[in-house]
C-alpha cells in the first residue's frame, strides 16, 4: 500500500503528550508490518524537525532522524511544485492551510497516492483517504 506520511502523524508517533499518540503508534506499527510504501516530502521533514526540536527536544529529533526518516521515501520538492503550492495557499485564502499541506497534496496527486497517515482534516477535505 502506498501511504503519504504527514507531519501530524510523525509528531503523534514521537510525542507521548500528543492526544493521538496511542492511535498513531498502532497505525505506524501496522504500516511497518505490512511493508507499506511510506512516502513524504522534504517539506514535511523540515516541518517535523522544527516542531520536534521546539516541543520535545533534541532526543526526539534524533529518534526521528535515526528511526523514522530511513523508512520513508522522500519526494524532494522543486521550484515548480513550491510555486504551485504557494499559489494554492493564496488561492484558498485560508489561514490554517499551509504551504506544506498544499505541496503534500500536489505530491500525492503526482505520485498517484490516495491515502495519507495523518491527523489533519485538510487531507480528507482535498479528497484523500486518511488513516485513521
């Protein structure tokens, strides 16, 4: 199964204080057991790194880098996709919809990925299946 992994899911897996931590760990373990093709973007990696370092600290950032990043296939965002993401954010005129989200949606469409492991309602709003 091809699954896009969003910031919200990664943070929930690593942050024991996150309200979705238990569910996130069950889903993460299941995806790993099923040998799912786990994809994300370098934008998600940057967002996760910043959040973990600020909220939890460097040990969580190290766990992310050592244990999670190696099992992800990274879609590296180029100028064209960055520009498209920014145009989507501006066209949507919604304060809570980020460029990282819009670039993720664009990547998923281009890669033919229909499912996202996330706790972000925007993925479902944009027509994607979400786990959970």
